[in-house]
C-alpha cells in the first residue's frame, strides 16, 4: 500500500487496517526514508507545505525501486501465500501505476493518482489487471484531465477507470475534509471485485448471512448474533429507523427489542438473492401474526391479532467474514393498512396484495392506484 504525500500517517495506518480486515496482509513502505525517516504529517497548512516539499524532492525512480523491494519482501513473508497487489493513493496512486508497468505485481489499484499524465505513457501503461479511481470533482484532476486518462487507457485490456460524481481529491481518506463515504464505499467494492478473484480470500457470504439469521431467528440469541458482526456494526430498518450503531447499542437492540419479540408463526421466504464481492441483496416475503408488541417494526402499536405480510429488501454489507451493516427496506404503510390502522380508500397505499404480487406477479393487477390509468388497447 503506497502512501499519500503526507507519509505513513494515521490515515495510511487506518486504510491498512481496513484492507487487513478484508483478509489481506498489508505492508506500507516508507517512501520518503531517503530524505527523512518516519515522516508523518497532518493536513494543516504547515504540514501541507512540508508534504509538498517531500513530493517535489522525491526521486521517483528510486521510489519505484523501493516499491519493488517492498513487494519482494511482502511475498517472502510467511503470512503471504500467493499474489500481491499495489494499492496507492495520490502520489502512491501514480507510483502504483509505475510499479505496474515496471515491476511485476499481480494487480494495481490507483486512487486519484496525481500528475500521472506528466509521466511518459509507457511508464504507467498497465501490464496487469488495473483500476484507476478518480473523483469527479477533483481539482487536481479536472474533467479534461480525467477524459485524457480515459482515452489513454481505452485500448488497454487490463485497465478500468472509475469516476465518482461530486467526489474530490482524497475522497477515500476519512481524516480529510474531502472524504466522501459513499464514493469510498463504492470504490472499495470495485477494488475488491478486482482483488478477490486474483488473490482471495474467498468468503461464502451467503452462508455467513444465513448463520447470522439463524442466531437471530432460530436460536434467538443476541450474544451469538452480535459475534457475527464487526466491532462497530450498524443496522437500520429504514422505514422506522430502528436498529443501532455500534456494538453496545446494537446488542441492546437485539437482546431487548428484536430476537425475542417475533411471533411463533413468523416466516421469511426468499424471493431472490444477489451475492456480490462484499454485499448481499436479499429480497424476502415476511409474514407473521401481530399477536405481540413489536416496537421495532410497528412502533407504539399494541398487538392487533392481524396476519401481516410484507415484502422486504435487505442490503447486507460485509467487512471480510463479518457483517458490517444492514439496510432493511419495506413499506410501513402496507403494514398499517393490514393492521387496520390506515384506510386505503383515503391514501394511495396497498395492503397484503402488495406482498402477494411479489409471489404472483400476474395474479394481482398492476396500476390500480393510478387515477389516470387506462388499459392498453
């Protein structure tokens, strides 16, 4: 992992830990060591000025040679049993591209590389699977430069260029004002899409998700459920904003408001499932008799005794083999209609037929809520 111009600082250690949590052995070499050992800078004006001084004085050829030595050392570690990649940020992104052309990594990922167009094309032209991630609002790589990068890489079979609208320079760095969480998460997913098939590790996300669900709904054990998750997990039932952030709050939610409140006839039928490299999207039909207080899904509403069915879409993200967060989407209005608490004649809402149409798409008519709808002739 190749550093920004600020040295091997807290941001680089944090990013190294992120990739370590994904299952990788990570080495971050000190690329400024020939000028000054253990440079570690922040982002104030004085540190930026010092960082620019190191950037301008760096001998790029020697830095690439050092990267090659680091790559050889990494591959020789007992913890490493296969391919090795270069992942770089800012200055490190450009050096990663040069390393991909001049060394022999198995993959290269370059986040917002600086001044890469100032390098001779043959020194940055990918010779192994390579990704380049650009911020759409990066002032250090304006749109005309980004377009030039795309044209340069267009005919290279190894290269893919990704751009993130609205994201600035250093959008992956959570210690900088430019940090963009959504862009960084999308970029990480793309990065893993490159690294996992080439390097592993390979996780059975469906099995991990089903084990988590078994602890929730089979054993109804909050302690075992939380152990399937990262140190700072996050769950959000989007319509009611219930769940929790962090291990303490989420364990409290599971133990006191979730695992023991489901009716005996609670069932979840899988409609479809899409498994990605670090994410599962699960479409489900959930049914239960509302015979007990379920504050997380029907807040403040006492048991109605009604049979309820809802279509649920769960988006589950993993960090390595651990669940990181869950977003659960469903229509609260449909539940309220079925519970007899919302009049469908007064609002554009539906009841149990909404869930039924997921099972039988042709048996339940479409467009019934549309006041202007006329059947096709």
